[in-house]
């Protein structure tokens, strides 16, 4: 049977329900809410803490600052912030760091970037400062220095425009 209370129901001590509590309308809690000891909603801050997984039925997370994380499709998460900070290692499991066109900065000015393993560049490279190589440098094509000197890979010949100075005690030459 159903009991209807018209007006305010004031319960002065704990209440145990043997079945579902169904509330229509707004429910206001004036204290923290604990859900089975595995999740807590803190009344003062609105923070939610859980021991289990969080499942979101929609596709967007919107933060108080207006930033969003959008599940664009099954394979893409889009973060709307200009700067994303992570601590720890970032493990990318794909073949493309950037699949779109444009500029990709992998570090910031004044910091050193180290590539562990082989670095393969399949297009032109522009260096804004000095290239310093320790160890043997092998060039598989001709090398031009400012258009004024060329070393031909096939022959090793050095062709220069202007002067050529050799600082050594012995110079060995062979004709061509």
C-alpha cells in the first residue's frame, strides 16, 4: 500500500529503505553523499571521488574554464586547449604524430630535444643555427656550401669559386 504525506516530512534520525527511492523534482543534499562506500560527492565543493570507472554516456566533457574534451568519433578525442600538459611518458601508438598540415613544434626554444634511435627526415630540413655532428658524417649525395664550393659524392672532387686555403705541412694533389 502507498502512504502519501502532504506537506513537509521531517525525519529526525536515520532512514533505511527496503526498496528504491524515487524522487521527482529537485533533490537538495546539505551534506556529503556516499554511494556504497565506493563513491563520494562532497557537498561543499561538488567534487566527485570514485573507486571505480567513470562512464560518460555523452560525447563531451566541459570544464568550468570552458575547455572541452570531445569524443568526435570512435577513434578521435579533441582537446580544445592551446596547451596540454602531461607528466610522465607519452606513448604514441600510431604512425603519425601530426596527420594534418601546419607547423609542429616538439619542444620549446632554449631546450634540448634528444632523439633516441634513428632520425629519418623525408623532406627538406632548415636549420636556424649551427649543426654540430660528433662522429663520422656520411653524405650520399653532393654537398654544396653556399653555392661557392661543391664536393661531388661520386668522385670526392672539391670545386670552389674563389680562394682555397690548406693549412697543413704537406699537400698531396692528383690531376684530373
